[in-house]
């Protein structure tokens, strides 16, 4: 039987769609299959409560790489970004981080003159480091096997590119940093957010707020080495002004998915929803196609899977196709979901007295993480298999940007809850789900007295739900936590190079591959380019 | 008198550095502030008849080339093997890992046959890893930002070395560099107490928990020991660790080095941008062409010289250099031999280490307390009974016991329940808590050694603050600075200054805060000497 498609892409999340769109644009025959009825995976905007639409996982698309937007002409396909002038708001103290560094300085001066002074330099430095990471995001890590000369060359090339980046335009503001900012970069990468931020700031409110970002998707506290890297990673994409990018897709992150799907279909890709894959078919070390849950088999010589590596290789492909060492390495991937979300249908806009009536502040990420020790304590609970009693909260009210998300006069709020460990020691998630919602609301209500009275309905997505409903093994939103040992050449597992796998023609194109999670489109784009180059 | 070189600090690294410089014909003077040599590598008779290895207590990392080149055995160094590690468990059982691999295998097999097999394989892998890293311990770190041919060549050689160890070994090495010790071990073993007691060697001396990324590397650091060519064997120096310092000092003296104790250096003398000697606290000035500091970087760069003479970036990084100590020491003088309830009476287990590390959570909880500024109520303890190995350490029939304890943070505050929103604990003097800490250690040990309280004659309790006060190490950090990834290799102590030089002409560093770091290795002292001699030949 001849192959009906050049490429089959498994999974219609933003990375799968990026791969499909790019391959279709290159003139190839592409089929994308999605298990659920809606596209987007955890980057979807869904009507969880009748009349109310929510971003079920990813809350914005600000990390999306410019080359993804440009090469797929997403703006032409309806993607529109709003540059929100405000990034983060702390409802405890009222501290707000604005895109405008001067405005942030004014805020910070109420907490610490020193921090206010340091802020512009920090924005500058972290922006430069994030630029380097953005460049690295599109460079596949070289292999460690092959001829020594080639290897040395490949690694030297990477080192030189990084070196050139570090040496470029050393701005006067950070010239005092070191001989070369590259050295400081190398020093910072393996650091903890705790050390990184303590070296720079003194205000607990600011440090807590910044550290909260670093812990996204991690089963780690701010004292863990490598969390400084994550702090910078979340500034990937276009300028993020010291926190996370403040760009929001108009209409929710789901609009990005629609634009991607449109780009893919316009280019001729076929997209099938309600088409879960039950197996990846392979013969003598080569991929042959997929079998759907319906029993249908579809042939293709190249398959890109945006499912997480454990699901892809152990569930869909099957361990017998792999060497024992490879299966062991895949089993050893630390997935460890720790993120839950709570979605509220609100009868009105909640009042946060600390915002002083300034509704604009409420368009930011509303972050409860008053200090780095608060975050550390929150993780202590997770370490021993418990839900954080005093969680890190990141709440958003997307309906403030886009009134179409809720009926007139009403609002939606989505709350990200950290830490909610996938493996609970004493209970199970089905019995803890509502308690988690209560903890989140207790925490937020302290700073928004009328919040509870406005709630018309709520939905809670636990790590277990992210696994069951969205297919993320262990509810790991990054498809493998982005700890130092699972980055770069160690991602997805040691020995897998350039999105390839031990099975010829089978590629990984999701967050489980380099550079990792977040709505960047990088794994999807990089894998598609690699697969096309090596197409048979 | 005018010297070629003055070495500040008579710890083992300062002494090694001086001995190597003297060996090359330089006139060298070592200045030590205390009345005894050795710094943290010292044996002292704290109570009459009882000799304590007051600070460091075991040896395995001392570089064999130093033992050979300085002829340390001829100068009195004898290393006696530590036979085993016993980990008593709360249920009355124990894990025993001894010098006989079959016995260890059988012991672990009681818990898990799979782990017993994995233990062998693990040992083999760690041997490979230690061999791969040994090369790095023996070289001066290159400067990756420099385009100097020497640096590029060194980087190339380093690259070749890494590639030569093979792909799978390289991946394991990256894991070791980035993972937590418990998680690394969990990829091999399933028995929690075994993982716990093994992971403990990853946290010794660091302010990390067994689940903190970066602690797996320290695991390797402690595996790199090499005594008589046998990897990972720990030993005890006859006469205590002080005997190591004495042997190095004797070797140095024979090679012509002069050593003065009770001579505390106040400042390094400068002319223009050159170091020209030192002034002692007594006011005495001594001139030299070279000044080498074996002290930690905070003292070397911020105290001994005026930091305004240094680049701002270096000062910033040195100020931020993590030197908060995390370990304490409790030294006991005992009237009789301790008796373990899990293994009563005499036995080889008493001539090895007794490790209180019953579960990963136990150690992690001990770390949790320290994170927020309290000493661990139920600490991790690594105890040895030196007098069992070397009877000369205590009067006949009596014993000394050395207990290394974690965690004891440098800054402590009074015990309160969880403080959700308090960042920096009010620095409180250890004076109010030292004995409570000692009690926590003795109480914890007594759970496994029921006769302990009855046989204690004297006890000495040392907090990191005491370590700082007694021997000067800032923060009481036993490695002169955390062995964290951002403080290792070409980043130790600061990027651009990891080659033992300083921005001041004629002023060098040779302590544990330089590559390859802490432990009784002597390597920083030796590598610094090589670099100094190289500069002199120019």
C-alpha cells in the first residue's frame, strides 16, 4: 500500500499545528490528527461553562517566536496581538509591573529605592539573556556521537554563535557586569532564581512575583538550581520587559490556534479531529503509519508526534521497538505535573481594593507570591505529595480584553494554581479537586472580598484532568519538566538528536523536545524543518 | 628579610602551595594566624588525652601526585582505611556497606535483590565517571571568554577529553552535574533508606537537600577519592587530619619553606598595582615579590586588599559568592565504646562511618528547617570513632567520636512554627542555641546508640559561626564556598579569575574557593603553584 500522505502530524496543539502548517506550506501532503473534538491541546480556548470561554492551560501567546508568526503569516490569518501596558499585579501590596520601565520604577520606589534604581538595568540584562535563549531555541543541540572532528566542529560552531551574541552591542548600562556578558550568562544559567534575584533586588514582593514565573511547570522551589534559567526562558520571543511577555492574542490564545489551523488548511493540510491515534506503526526500524482508535490505518513515511515523549514512545510506539536503555531513559523522564487551574464564570468584575479602582491593573497577571520563601513553602508541600496550603496564584481576567469571552456584563477568570502535585500521597485527585478550588478562592478572596459572591460557576482542571482530558502524561504542561537535567541535549532523552528518534521517520515536535514548553512554536517549527530536510 | 613568596594561611592548601614553590627553589614564608597549622585540617587535644579531628575528619580526595611528589609518607603520613558505612534504621535494622563487596551485596539483597545487582553496576559507572572527572581535577580551568591561543588549546583539549569518554558516559556526567542526588540514585535503586544514605554524601558541606538539583555532582566529588589507587575508599589519617597538615609542613620545611604560626596578616602591601608583601596585625611588615592567599575570596579580595582597587564586576561577584555554611560539628570524648542497638558490641561497623540518614524525606526535612534559618531538629549525622581506628587518639579504653552534622545554617533564628512571609531571619547569635543543637545531635544519636548519653565525658559543639571564628573561613563554609554549578570550574571563584591570578600583579589565590574546590585535596594549592611558576618563567 502506498503512502497517502508525506507527513502525518499527531496532535493538534500549537506545536503540531505549526509543524503541519509549515510542511504544507512547503508543498507536502500533510495530515494532522487530533484526538479531541477541538484543536489546541492546552493552548485552547474552550467553553468550559455555557456562555463562558476560557484559556484552559496556556494563558497567552506572548512567547511565540517571531519566525513562526512570520513564516506562517499568522497575522494574515487573523492573529492579532494586543500589547497590554501592564504585566503583573500583586493584589497584596498593589505592586504592579508595567511595560513602561519608568512607571515600574515609580511603583518600586515605594518598596525599595535600590530596586527601583536597578530595574531598567535588569530589564535590559534579562532581555539580552532572553535574546540569546531565543536564538538557542531555534538551534538544535548537536550530537555527542560521530567523528570527533565533526563533533568538535558542531559544538565549536554553537559556542561561536553564542559568543558572537554575547559580544554584540554591550550596552553601557551593563558594561559593568563583567568582561563579557557571556560569562555572566554562563554563571547565571545554572543558578537558582533565589540567588539570581537576591543578587539583584531586596524587595520581597518583587522577588516573589518574579520567582513565581520561574516555577511554571516545575516541581521545584525557587532555591533549585536552574530556576534562574526558567525565569529567563519565560521572556522568550519579543521583548518582555522584565516579566513575561505582555502580548495577548485578541480573542484568547484560541485565536492563535485558529490562525495556525487556517494557515495549515490554506496551504492544503488536512486536519481531522476526533481522531485519536492508538498506535504508531513501525517495521524494521522504520515508521510506516498510524492506526487510529477507529481501527483505520493510515500510511506515511514520516510522522511527527507532538504528544509527550512517554506517550509517543511507550504508549503509541511501544517499548519492544526500543532498546532497553532507551525505554529506561524515557521512563526516567521527570514529568511531574504540578499545575492545576480554576476557571470562574463571574457575574461582574471582582474588586481588588489594592488596585485603587484602577481596572487596568486587573488586566495583568494577578500574582500572589509575596516572597520567595512563600514560594519555597508552597513547594515544600508538593515535595511530600500534598497540595500547597498557601499556593502561588496567577489569575487573569481575559474578558477585560475581550468581551466576547463572557455574556454582557459578566466576566471570566482563570487561575493557575501551583503546586498541585500529580501524585498525591494521602488522597486522590477526584476527592481533592474541589478542595483545591476552595484553597485558591480562599487565597484570592483575602484580597478581593467580593470575588466569592460573584461566582456563577466554576471548573477545576487538576493535573490528572490534564492527563485524562488533554493527553499530557502526568499532567506535565511542559511534557517533561524543564529542569537542568532535561534541557538542551538531554531533551527529550539523552541520545535523541535533532527531533529524531531511534525509529527512522519518527520525529518529536512537541514541548517534550528542545527547547521545551510554552507557546513558542519552536519545537514544531524546528522539527518540521528537520523532517523535511530528511524526507524520503 | 625579603622573600620570593609569602603564603597567607597555613591550611593544607597553603602548605601544599608553599611546598611546591619551595621545591622550585623559591624562598617561601607561610603565615598562619593560629598557634597550630592546618586550618580546617587539624588535630587538637581539646580535652586532656582526647585528640579531636576538630573540623575535617576523613580523607580520600588528597591527590596521589601530591602524596608522591611531596613524599608525604616519609614525612609521617599514614592513611588507615575506614572499613564501612553503617546506616541504622528506626525499625532496628541497618544497612551495612563494607570493604568486602560480597558482604555488601548480601546486606543490600535483604532489602532488594535488584538493588544489590544495581549497586555493583552503579559502582562501576561511578568509577568511570570519577575517572572522567579526575582529569578535570588535575587541570587549571581554561577561560572560555579569552581568545588567547593557550586558552583555545586548553578548551580544545577539554573538548577532546569529554568526547573520549564516550557518549553514554557523557550523558551520565551531564546528569551528575545537573540532577539532585536522590533523583539520580532513584534511577538506579528502589530501597529508600539505601538511596537516602547514599544521597547523603551528595549534600555533605553544601546548603542543598538530597532533592536539590546540583547535589548529584557533590556525590561524585565524594566518590573521587583515591587511596593507594583504590577509588572511593575513605580513610582516616593516623593522628587525625592534623597529621596530614603536619606531613605537608614537614615536607615544605625540608624543601626550605619557613613557616610561622600566630602571625595573622592584616593587609597585603601594595605599590601601585603590585603586591609587595604583607603587614601583620602586630604591625610587622614583610616584603615579598609574590603574595599568595589561601583564604576564601571574601577575605582575599575584600579584606586583605582594598576592593576599590578591583574591577567592580569582580567585587560584585565576590560579594555574592555563596559562603553560608550549612554544617556543624559535635566532637565527643567518651568513657567507653558506643554500643549500637542494631548491632551490639564490637565489630567492623565501629571502625567505619555511622550514618544517620534513614530516609530521603528525613534528610530533606532536615534541610527544610535549615532553609528557613533553623538548625535541624532531627539532623543528618555522619559519625566516626577515630580512636577505634587509631587508638592513639584517646586514652586506653576511652574513645573520641567525631560527628559531622547537617544542617546548621550560619544564620539562625529562634525556632518558631512555619513563617510564611519572612524572608531573611534576624541573624541571631549561635550562643543561645549552640547547646540546644548539641542536644539535638546527642538525642538523635541516642536513638541508635542507647548507651551514648551515659558515656559522654565532654562535648565540643561547633556551629558554622564557630568555624568562622576559630579558623577564619567566611560563613563557616567547609569548602570556602558552595560547590554549586555557578561556582565551579572556570566560574570558581569568579569568571575570568579562575586561573589562580587576581587583578593585582603578584597576588594569587590558592584556597578551596579555587578550582577544583573543597575537601582535603591539595589540588588548588598545587595547581596555583604551577601557574605561579609559569608566570615566573615568563
